[in-house]
């Protein structure tokens, strides 16, 4: 249980950046309907991401942002190219090994929220760790307190006992963000996590993301149609018609590079 509820990286340690994601020459094609040509969602993507980085993937609807996040998150295979996650070549991993790696390494924030309607907000946030195995009383109470703390930091402290149907879209989005962070993952993949949030809620989310970076070395890949919402990102990258372009300063960090 200590492994499930472990803390992140120790502050102040001088360590070389740990590479979490390495994409080389990645293409993603979707099979067309009968008589139609395949659609090309991603073209020759090169991307490296290290622990503690925050990358904003910016682009309009239909530019391929979700396709890119799904490839990084091992939810959808690349059609061509190399995808290495935590130094493991994804194409060589059996399906169960990919599922185990996702569970251990990644927290997801989906556009559709994907909250379980029969669970309370608190139970939804606790779910990723509940699914890993039976918890003793002490571990359960620790997990419950952590979930309640995340909800409070996101302005949802009074909603913990409610069911998702009673929440508005912005509240559901913040609950989904809390669920993505509960296991203190090394990588968070967030697809338009601020699309339903007002300015104040965006600030709460960014403060929480920054805290996770600082205390646990968490890396973030965030898709957004408005990069102003994520001005604290280490780097902003522009995705247009499936092609990734560097569009912002890297803050002097060489651990993350994009090649076009």
C-alpha cells in the first residue's frame, strides 16, 4: 500500500531530467469509409518530454490534438513511427503491459469527463487507486483525505458527496482533474481541461498543476484551443493540420525538443 500512496520526487535533489515521452516520426491515419481515402491526423511528429515539464499543445478543432494525446497515452497506436514511453517501446508491449503502464504512469483528463454516474464525486476521485487493489482501513482513510484535499483545492469541497448528475459542466471538469491527480502520476495527459472553466477556476487548476510539478515532478501534456489559459507552460507547441511546430520559448530547458 505504501507503493500505491507513495509521494513524488524529493525537493532539491540534483538529478538529470528523466525522459518520459519520445516520439519519432509519428504518423496517425484513420481508415476512411468505403470508397474514401484514409484521413491523416498526424504527420511526422517528433516530440520529447521530460519529468517536470508542462507542454501546451495549441491548435483549432480538428488539428489533431486529441489524436496526439491518445498516441502519447497509449490509447491509440501510431500508424507509423516510434513511440517510447518511460523508455519502453510501446509497439513491442503486449496489450496488458500497455494497460499496466498507463495505470501506473499516467493520469488522464478526458473532454467527456468520464465520471461514473453511480459514484459520488469523492468516490470518482478515489477510483483510480481503489481499482488497484483492496485497501486496509488506514490506507483507505489516507486516500479519502487526499481526495477531499484535491477537491477542496479545486473549489469542490462542498460537492464531494454529490453525484455527477447534480454538477454543472465546469464542476465535472474539475472533478475529472482531481481524479487524474489522485495517484500522483508521473505524467498527466489533459485534453482541453479548461474548456468549461471560468477564469477563476482556470487559476485554481493551474495552481494545482504547478504544485504537482513542484512537489512530485509531474509532467503535463495539455491540449488547448487558447494557449493564454496555460501561460505557465514550459513550452507551447502549435499543431496545425496534424503538423507540430515549435511556437514558444523553452525556458532554457533542453530536455524537451521538437523537430519539424
